[in-house]
C-alpha cells in the first residue's frame, strides 16, 4: 500500500528551524531538528509521498512572519517546499488532490461540523488536516500525520487491511 506523510505545522516549523519553534511535543515525545530530519530521510527512502496541507502552509507562514529573526531565510525555505509540492517534485504530492476539499459542498460541511469541533477544542487548521488525511485514506493510501500533537494524531485514519488474493489455478 502506498503511504503518505502529512506534515503538521509544529513539525514543519521545527524542520524549517523557525525561531522560537525549534522543538515541539511533550517531554516524552520531543521533536527537534535532528529527529525530524531522520524521519524525513527514512520516509523518503521508503518512497513515501509527502503532503503539505494548506493549513500547515498558512500557520507556518504566520509563525515565520512573527519570528524574532531569520524571517527571510525561513520564508525562503518554506517557499522552496511549496514550489516542490506545487510542481509535484518527488517526494511531494501536488495540491491538485486537495482541491476537492474546497468545493462549495465540502466548505458547507466544514461549516456545519466546525462549531462542535471548536467546542471540543479542535482548531480549524487541525480539522482541515484531518480532512486531508481522510481524503487520502479513501484513495487507499496508508496515512500518517507527522505531528507532535497527540489530539491531531488521534484523528489519523486507521489503515484498512489489504485482502489476501486468492491463488489462481
């Protein structure tokens, strides 16, 4: 089964070394630049496809713009990743698959679901990342959300076991 790795804002900020966001996660599950680099390298070697949700781009861009220094360098690094994704440069997936989530019907569903999810403390960004994960799961991908946020990680789709093929006689 093909695998996709969805990069959450917290991990993307660590990977891009955004000032003030150099690590994320709890003490028992701390993510720093070396850990993120190792995970990215491992997944790239495994031919995993990387996804960059719009929410992660916007939120990371906001953190970069508010950083105390290195804004231009971090912005350029994020811009480089966006271009790779837009051009579908391996291992990045193109944004075209995500556009289905922004149709009028999907936006209406998002608006309908939002109040209850906000009441449960799920951010709009996390809600849209969850929707991206579900979209790829429906397309028969093994989906991993790379995040230090255990609440968001809990919304990772459960892989559907593949059915063994019968032997032909």
